[in-house]
């Protein structure tokens, strides 16, 4: 047997060591006890939650629009002449009462036209009276002529008998014949006159109508020399000056009414579609005989609105929903709803409620009929997902496809029900099925009550 030092120098030493190492490794693995996996239990995460309740709520969407006057007058001259009077306060921004005289145009020519028309009418009436007298005289003349004709007929018959007996000459008979013919001719002339007089009477009556029309036109032209504001209004532009000559159709001033202002509020089409779904049960048939009435339709939908100055800072105004816009805005893809506010000047409160002026940019809150729905805080929605707590205290993620935002709340009508628990605290990571320890969020519950009650009071809903 070779010593160890010599053995390691031989060629078989290296394979022998390799085999020995392999055998040793296998023995070590075999004699080691088997490993067991010990799972660590993850601690349940404490989360805040609120219990959901079904409430009677009014759906609401928010849009924006510009204030415009309901009445917008562009006053133009209806007659030609020189401006002889202008109201001293006729300036941009001034307010005038209805029927206030603002501008007067020289009326001398129109006074002369009026006198001419009055004289023509008097002459025509006098001619009519004359024609009526002529008609009466003609009737009397016809009666007399008929009597004279009878006398002539009798006289001619008598002379004819006498001529046969030779008692009168032939010349006397011929003379009487001429008298008879003259009387017949006179009778025919009176009958012809009787036929033509009614036509002449109609001509005179037509002349009277023409004279009356000229008189009315003269009176209207005379009235048009005075330009009065036809409503309580505010001046937005003045385009003439004292002593300036103006032609018919020349612009004088612009004014808008104070009683009612309108706003064409624009609403995003997606929000409007969700909002209008609340009225899908309302039907108003359209037929050839019965066309839909916009006032009745809006009343049946129970639409109401409130407006406030965009950016806030002032009290809001109650508004009336007038009508829907006739088309979809091609640029913003928004739906228009026209609302109006009456008496904004009478509601004026310095510092808190200014009058509505043309061009103001307003925020419009459009509300519908109250519906039963579940409301959740807006901040509890995470990219259209809600975190719910299951009955066995597990986290469940629910996707809300069409959330309907309403201020601090989100209205949900189909996917949630009363009694569901919604997590109001931040959870990260939010893993479906993870264990949670629910803690009632009393502060958020109180806020929810305030938000809901405030919305109901503001919109006039009785719980």
C-alpha cells in the first residue's frame, strides 16, 4: 500500500477524491431532517367605513353659460329728419323706465302732411255728401219725369184723335210728338244717371278710404318722430347725437330689458345622458294633431335650476327652465338648456347679489325630480372604484361604470343598496379579499347627513 503522499501523485488520485466527495454529499443530504414551511399570518388592516342608506335625492348636473338679455332692442329711425331732442341721460349704462322719451326728430314736415291729409279727408267727405244728395235728387227727378211722361202720352193721344176729326192741325200734332220724344229722352237720361251714380258713389267712398289711410300714415309718421323705450331697460349703446340728420333705418341706440335675463347653459353630453335617464318613463306622444308642448314636458320632468356667478363670491338666483337648445354644440359637444332669471334688478343686494349683466359667466345647477338612490362621498371613489367591506370583513373592489357626481356626493342607483359598507379611509395596497378591521367613520357619516340635508333644503325636497 502506497503512502498517502505518494498516492496523491498518482493518476487515480483525482477521480478517487471526486467520487469520495460525491458520496459524502449524498450522505449529508440523506441524514438532514426535512424542512417545513411556516406561513406568516398577515395582520388585518384597520379601515374606516360608513353604512349606506337609501335617500330621496334630486339628481343634479352642473353647466356653464353666458348671461344674455331676453329683450334686446336695436332702435332705428322710422322717419327722416334732424334730431331736435335727446334725453340728457341717454348714455351707455343708464336705466330708463318704460315709455320714457329718449329722442325726438323734427316733425314740422310731418305736421304739414297731417294737415294735408285732414284737408283731403274733409274734401272727400263733402263730395260724398254731395253724391248722396245727387242720388236722392235723381230719384225725385225720375218720379217727376215719369209723371210728365204720362201727361205727354195722354196729350199726344188726345191730339191724335182730334187730328182724325180735323179739329187740330198736323203741325200741332207733330209739335206734341216732339215734346213726347223729348220727355222720353229726359226720362232715359235720368235712368242712365241713376245707373252711374252708385259707381261714382263707390269711387268717392274709395277716395275717403285713401284719405283716411293717408291721415293714419301721417299720424303714425308724427308718432315716429318720438322714440320712446318700450320697456324698463338699460342702454347698451348710443349711435346718434343732438342736431344730427338721420335717415329712415339709421341706428339710434341699443337697449336691453331688465325684467328677464336668459342663459344658454351648456352641459357635457355624458353627464346630461345620465341625468336624463331619470326621465325615461315620461312619454309625450307626437302626432299630426297633438304636438309636444315644451312647457308641459318641462313641468312633468320637474326640472328646476339655480345659478351663481362662476367662481362664487355672491348669493345664487333661482332660475326657470325655459327650453332645450335645438342642437348639439359642434365644438364643445355639449347640450344646451336655456334658463331664465326674472327680476334680478329688484333682487339687487349690494355686495352679495349684483344684478345680472350681459356677458356674465354663470354656473348653472340643473335639478330633476327627486329619486331614491344611494349616495357615497365623492372622495371614496378611486378611479371609478369603490372599496367595500364584505360580511366576513374582507375587502371587495367594485367598479362603478357611470358615476353621477353631485357636489361632494356620488349618486348610485343600481349597484349599491342600503346597508352596504363603503371604506372611506385610504388603503394601500387595496387587495381584493384582504382582511380588514372595520371602524365606523362617524365624522364622515355626520358630513354625509349635512350634505344630503343641505341639498334637500336647497332644492325644496321634503324627506
